[in-house]
C-alpha cells in the first residue's frame, strides 16, 4: 500500500506541479518543507543529526535553522525536478552556473572519458540536463532500483527525457556498460556520497568513518578516465551554482585496493568541502556514518 501511494504521489507531482507557474511552485515547496520540518519526523531528525556532524559547533537553535533551510532546499530540488520536463531549453541553460568547467571540457576534448562524482547537494538532475543542453554531451548514470517497479520506471523515463542514459544499480551489468562508455571517450555521472552496496570504501568524513562507493575510483583506474568531483548549491536566486573540482589523480604506486581507498578519500574530502560551505543544501536524510548504522544493523 505504501509503495503504491508513493508511486501515485510522484506521478501527481510530475503531472501537476510542472503545470504550475514557477512562483507558485516555489511557495508550494516552501510550505511543504516547513510543514514537514515542524512535524519533526524521522527524515527531519536524521537530517538534523547529520548536520550536527557537519557543523559540530552549532547549538540547538542553529541546527534547527539549518534543518529548516535543509528541508526547503530539499523541496526546492523536488519542485524543480517535477517541473524540469516542462522547462524550456533557455530556462535549463540559464538555470545553472558552474565554475571550473574547463576541467570537464578539457577532459572530454582529450577523448579520455570523464567521470563526474557528486554528493546529494543541490539539484543534480538540473546539472545533468544543463550538461546535455549547453555542452551537447549525453551521459550515462546509475539509478537505485526503487519499489514499486512503476516508480523506478517513472524515474528512468524522467531522466531519459532529460537526455541521460540510465542503468539500474542492481543486476551486475552497470559497471561493464559504464566502463565501455568511458573507454569510448564518453561521460559518466554518479552520485557517490552514500554506499548502496556491500563493497564500499571506508573514509574519514567530518571526523568520523563513513562508507562511500568504490565504483568511481575503480572505473578511473580501469579505463584511464578523468575523475572529477562536483559540488552544487543554491542561493537566493533561481540559478543553481556549482563547482567542478580539480581531477582526483590515480596514485602511481600501490595495490588497486590501496589506490581505490586513497582516491575515494580524495572524493570524500572534496564533497566535505562543498557540504561544509553549503550544509543546508546537503539532502542526506538517511544514516551515513558507520557509528549511526551499527545500532540499526544490530536491532
């Protein structure tokens, strides 16, 4: 029943919200965010607990302000995502301003293949749509296999409509396809701050141990592709901002596991830099650090 309800609500969002004038959608998102924040549900409490690690000197009032702003940012992501299929080419092209773009364009021009690795910051779907429109570059990504299947299909159709090739996270074939795209000089984009497998790499993240996906680092080693961290953020304008960070280099010596560990830590450090600068735009409403996961796994 809950799965069917989720599917229906997402379907309503894509069918109805995209028809709203933008100012109305903005106000709706803020109202929904404030309502959810006031109810203090599990997602809000988890967001606040995560933000307490990011901003360790924040007192209760500051954390409350951050979590409220975080929920508004999260709902801005959803309102924009529901409306993206109806945005004009011009609105998408003018909706994102990245710095450090030369890291991406130089890598693509060299024909090496490029991996963009992002945390759950800002609106990664908008950034992807901007890449396909402004740079004229298609790319491949991976999506979590959601339930029910109809909900997963909605997300795939939505992202494919924005110009992305979407592979399922489960099934075992995604890694090989990503490697082939990179060896052909293509672009791969991966949200990479939360491990969804049993093979993640332990990293130090805001002073404690978390686990992040090994895939970006392993793909870079096996294909010779450039690995670029990307961080995104919102401000008071309708235009999202972002930064393409300098490449994460493959270490010259060491085992594959050792290289993967160092490269994933470098990604985590770049993510932490962007999250620390814009903590309210980090949409992490799930457990991430191992110390938070252990009680759940033992229960």
